[in-house]
C-alpha cells in the first residue's frame, strides 16, 4: 500500500509499505480521509520523535477486515477511529484525567513501524484495546472528510467543558484557524459572547459568520484594548489560546480580567517556554490551565454534533489532497495562505467526490 512515511525532521515521503496484518481482537480499516493536525505538524517540523513513522490520527474509513473475537464491527462498516483509549480504572482515569492514563498514552492505531496514528496511509491496523471503545460508526450520508473532524471536535469539546463558560461571559479566543473556529462555534453554542483575533482576513470574516461578535487583527490593533472596550474596562472573563505564537500567553493575560480563566490549548511542545510575572496570576487571582487530547466520555456527543450538522465543520475544510500531495499539505498547514483552513488527506485514489 501507499503511505506517507516520516523519515526525519521536516521530511515526509510517500512510499510503498506492507498492508498491516491484524490479529485477534483487531480491525483493518481502509482509510478514506485523515485530517492534518497541528500536533503531527510539530512532530514533523521539529523532529520530536525518531523516524520512521506514519502519522495521521484524525481518521475516517471503512472496516476492511475483522480479527477473531470482534463482534461489534463487520466489513463495510464506516467508522471514525480514535487512536487513544484510556483504561478507565487507574488513578488518573478515576479522576477523568484520561490523557494522563498510561494506556491512553499508548498509540493504538498503526499503518506500520512504531504506532503513530497511521492515517496518512491506505490502511490502518486498530489494536485490541482501541476496538471496544475507540470507534464511532458513521451514519449514511456523512462524507468521510466531515466524519474525520470528530476527533478534533472532541478535543475542543473537552476543553470547553473544562473552561465551563457561562452565558454572561465574554470569552476571547486567540487564533481562528480550524481549531480556533471550532472553539468559536462551541463557546457560542453555550451562549457566551465570543471575541476573537487572527492575522488573516478570511479567517476573521469566517469567525464572525460562525458566531464571534468581533474578530480583530492583532498586528493592526491592541487586542487587549479592544476587549476592554467590550467589557467596561475589565477584560475577558475567559481566554482560549488556540494558536502558537511568541508572546501569545502574555497577550491572553493582558486581555483578561482579574479572576479570569485562561486555557492553553496549542502549547504542546516542550520547546515553547512561557514567562509571566507571578503577580499577574497570584495577585490577579487568574487560573491558568491546560487541556490536551480527547475525552472518551464526550466521544458520542462530539460525534453526534458532527454527524447531525449541528456544527458546520464542512465550512472549515479548505483542501482535500491526495496522498501524493501530503508534503504540500503539511507546508500549507504550517504556513497558511489567505483561504487555507483544514487540510484533509484522501489516501484512496478516487474514493471521495
């Protein structure tokens, strides 16, 4: 089969590799669509993991073969595949900190080599601990490139649940790429007022169409001053940092009021160092916290929001690229153009309209 193999820092190459063989309790899934995620981009750009690997974890496809003992799925079932599943029994799982569970940290989907998601390939092998709880069946009529958005929606849904914005809150979202726009929709869905910032005009325009009351260019105005004009001088009740940029956490603190909650979502690399005056957190009584990856508790609800069209995630998909163009897709995701947003890879030739 064809697969996009990560071969070293900043390098990915389409190669022929063996179709994975499955064992008892496992599935072989034919990949129909896989979104390019920023966490994979960081791994590729900075060489965070040793090669070779096949990345891609926002995966939708069709069950191709089932291993002995699998009863809940059959060939032909259309599925979304999650690559992490918690044990639900350990210290962290009992506290619903699933991303800290040792089983959760084990990637359970592979197209070969060290398991790394594998969605940038024609087929993936779903390992036994993923099969019982890590798949959602796709209803008829839902395109695979839409269905593959379930995993990123889940991660944002989890973060919004932790932030718990109230209808009277003003929430600032820094960054209106695909993740920031998902946050805009999810926070607005809870009734809060959304203010946003992004450097690209098209993203600012789409942000307002999807629910933001205002979206500013941080290169042309002082966002913290604009937020204070909306909040009688106080600052935002909550801030979501949905982009990685130098000084963005400091900007979030400056735009927030005392007692606010500030969510770090995009700061996933150890190379990203944050320096803040302690008084801004302590004396200002701000809560600064992080949220990472998906929640199995929210998996069905997140899938339903996507499958039903309640969240119009199709509006975020700007590019559908064949596997052979994945290098261009990675470059485009790292260096967005005016109207580029979510980039989806389609490994199967001619499999999607």
